[in-house]
C-alpha cells in the first residue's frame, strides 16, 4: 500500500475499493480483473485506486488481509462459545464448521481468496501464523475436553482439527453446492468419530456376578 487511510472519508473510500475488488476477484478471477474495473465498480477515480495501491497484487493482499480478519473474528466467536461451557463439545465443533462455511459463502473477501489460490504466496506468512494461533487456542480448549490426554498428543489432535476443517472448506468450494454441503456434514461426523476416544472414553465392560 502506498498510503494508509487516516481520515474517515479516506477509510470509506479504501473500504469501498477493497470490497469492490473482492467481488471482482471472486466472480471473475484475479487475471480477468483490472484496476480500471476496480475503480469503476467502487465508483472511484482510477487515481484514487492508485493512491492506495501501486498495483493489482497490492489490492489482492488487502483483500486477503480482510479475509484473514474475518476468519479470526469467526474463530474468536467460536472460542467464546466453547468457553461458556453451555454446549457439548460436538455442538461446538458443529458450530465452528457451520460458521466458517457461512463466512465463505457470504463474504466476498473469503470467496476471492478461495477462487484465487494461485496467489497464496501473497499472504502465506500471515495465514500460516493465523493457523498456528488457531491450533494453540484449540489446544487450550482440549485441555478441558480431554483432561487425561498428554500435551504432545493434544497438540496433534488440535492440529488435525484445524487443518482438517481448513482443508475441507477449500475442497468443498470446488464441488457442487449439494456435494459441498454433504462434505461439510461428513466433516462434522468425521471429527466426532475422531475425538470420541479421547473426549468420551468407552465405559468399562460390565462383569457378570459369579454363580
């Protein structure tokens, strides 16, 4: 970025440009989107776009940053739900999958990122750090859910949860809506089956009274 917006009017203009770019990247792809199209869609002068961004890659990085911020907000909300302890562990997992799926469906910035994975290198460092943060926070929740599991195993479990949800969300976007929805439902089932041995250990077998 050339100039970070300071005044409220400039921030509104900046947000308008980023939102317009996200819609275009998500709908038409990065290569087919031009700076001129971004200016037109955001109802901005082309000079205003270049005032903030030196090129299209810089615009995409801003869109990706918005997508990561949205993901962090969703994750924070899920962690708050888990911390209340009002829902079962599998209900929390279901809420997490549904919340991220809804975000990817509703938010242009998220759809733009998933539609242009060839540009992952533009925001890889920030994304990898966010995933590490998600894993650490999930590990903290597992302390309460799996109190008898040792720390190294718990870290693996947390990593499997976060990476599984993240990866399947990406893959489900490439399928039809029906198949994508089914994949997410099966992700919930897969996570339940995976966690049950640690969270809900089987009851000891009953013994028959001696005759």
